[in-house]
């Protein structure tokens, strides 16, 4: 997610005050070339097959979540049946499986609401509104637990040994709040993200059940395959993760509802956005269809071209984008944008007045298809990894596309100045200053502190790393790292090990001191 590109210093000040290549031999030559051509052809075909097989192989190692849902636009509800075969990959026998049920963060009276107090007026177009998820049935015993009832605990009848699987079925209803957020509705769009129960990560002998947070992106998910069938009013256009495999509107246009089905392989999150007002522009980049769904963009081709350029640039710089499609969706959203598997939100509020920022957000959110998308990380504890890399990748994009008039040096200088100003302001008003980057989301004192310690300081970390190992070496490192860690999970330790293996440079101390909060590299 991108919350802000430029932070207004006055706003920060006011907020901080309030918070703590002869014929004789012709046949032989021709024969040689024929054999050589065959060999080359076989090599090329083999490489292509191997390259194309990476996603298939990744998908083979993922559980599949099957969802059948019906959206009622009158009631603003999503009635859903969900099934999956959960494979125990924890390395030990387990007696329960925990799921995040993020939809409950939108309930009334929660301790960790999705919207900060200062954003309430902008987030809720008709005043405060609430939603939530009601679990009707699960094929095993269950309880609702966690802060604000955001954890579903499925209790197994007998221990599930490591490597074994269990089939789980459940049905539930999600009630949407009238809010411009990840999950919610407005008069022009319905955002359906984080609506389904998703298995928590099991790490070091325990389930990670981080609470929801209005700071950052409170998500840390394993890769899953998805089969999603949605029935919704037939006049609604559906922007979705995954590839469309069926649309009933082609067979019967008189129905008042239509059912669309989607499939996706090895993604971390599945999301959809519905609207009767969507217009769509499409362009193909390699084998990928990039689709731009927009509500009121006067220059949609510019936005689509930016998205396609970002896709091309990042596929060249890092590992190749493996999916068949990407949906870029302009929707009502409180923050600048938000990333999901094969789909990104871009806030409608940026246009028509701020096209530069609109394009910046498109690039940043598409960068997230690599950082946190293909290469995951714990966004609830090491948010600087995906946000810092997304910001650095965005800078690399603009440095290679001069037509946008966004200069690398200016971006870096502005980041340094804004960071220094932020520190000065916090100290000036006697606020608590903590520059540690490895923190859980609820340990950041304010959303401003979160932005500066993950986006801004994260960007500066990689800019300062350039000075140690060179820009070219850093790009080689990121290409190697994204290839090595594709479909996996990045940690600071893995990133350091990859950089040191690529360059022979010792950078562990640099990372430890930087992420630990030392400010010397900002001078």
C-alpha cells in the first residue's frame, strides 16, 4: 500500500502535538547446421518450458481455496461457501488450524479499527458504518478468537500429522461497511479484498495471529491457488485477480444476475472490485493482459501505458512476471493505493488534479507485484522490506522513463529532507522518537512514524546501499534475490545472504545498524 508520497510538514506538526551468429562439403555443412539447429531449438524450447513451468511448479506446492459467493447489492452482503484441502507443512503434528477473518475489523466497537480517527470523515462518505463476517458453519469444530474476533480457530477431531491434509468446508456471510477501504462499498464501487478466511502462518511452533491495524498492511500470507465463482448483478463489471474462465452473460443477457468464474495460481491474496460505472482499457505485455478499470480518468491510455511500462521495466530488472493478467483498478480508496495478487487499487481521489501522483501510485503498487507479491515478507513486522523495495523500484522506473520528469536525485534529496524534517519535528515537540524499522505495526506510535520508517527510511536504505556495492551490483543482487525467493518469503537475513553471495561484500552490519535505528547513513 502507499499511504503518502509527500507528507505535509504542517499536518505532521499539528498531529504530533496531539499524540504522545564448396559444395563438396555442402551436405556435411548443411547436415551440421541442421543438427545444430535442432539442438538449439531443443534448448530454446526446453528453456521456454522451464520458464513457463515455474508458476505451475509453484502452484503444485500451494493449497487451493475454492470460493462460491453471491453479492447482494441491496443488502451489501456477500454470501459465501468456501472449501480447501489444508496440507500440514508446519513440520509437526497440529490439533488446530487458525485463520484470519479480517472482515471483523470492520465491526462496531473494535479495539483495532481499519481507519484512524483523523481519517474518519474522508473514509466514511455517509458517516460511520460497520460490517463484519458471520460464520454459519465449519466442517470441524471451531471458535472465534483473537483481538476483535479476527481469528477463526478450527479445532481438528484428531491431530493432523506433518505432510497430511484435511478437507475443510465453511460458509459465511460478509456484511460490507459503507467505507472507502480494502473491504467496503461506496455509491460507485464495491471493494472486495480480505473478505475470506485465510490460514495464518505457522512459524517457530506458533500461529501468527497479528491483529488488524490502521497502520500499514497487516498481512502475512502464504501462496494459495484460487478458484472463485461470483454471482452479482449483471450490470456490474468485475475487476478481479486471476483469469476469467467463465461468464454467464455471454449465454443469457436477460438475467438480472451474472456469474463469473476466475482461476489464479500461487498468489498471496485474491481481490475483486465491482462497479456499474467501470470502463476498461486493455493492452498486452508479453503474455500478460494488463487491464485498466477506471471510473473517471480523462486520459485512461496514459494510465494504461504507465502500468504496461512498469510491468515491462520490473520484468526486465527483476524476475519475470509469471501471471496471465494484471488488473489496475481506479476505485474509491482512502489511501493512495493497495496491492493484491494480480490486482491493484489506485485511489480515485488522485484525479483529476494530481496525475503525477496517480502515475506514481500505479508504478508503486505494480512494484508490489514483485515485492510482497511474488517475493513475500512479513508485512506486519518487516514492512520496510516490501515498502522500501517498492519505493526503490519506483525510483528505478522513473530514472529509466525520463518523460515523466521525475528525477532520481530529486526523489532521493526530497526523501532525505523530509526524513530530517520529520525527526526534527518529533524532537521539537518532545515526541517519542524510535527509528527501529523492524517493529510490529502496533508498535509505531503514529501512521507518520510508520510511513517514515518503512517507505522513506526503507528507500534511503537501498539508496545508501548503492554507495557501498554500486548501483549495478545492487540491481544484480535484486534480480538474483527476486529469482531465488520467487514464491517464497523474504527476510532481512535472506536478503543479506543473497547480497553477500552475489557481491562478496559484507553488508550484515550495514543492515543491522540501519534497520536497528542508527541514523549515521542519513547525514
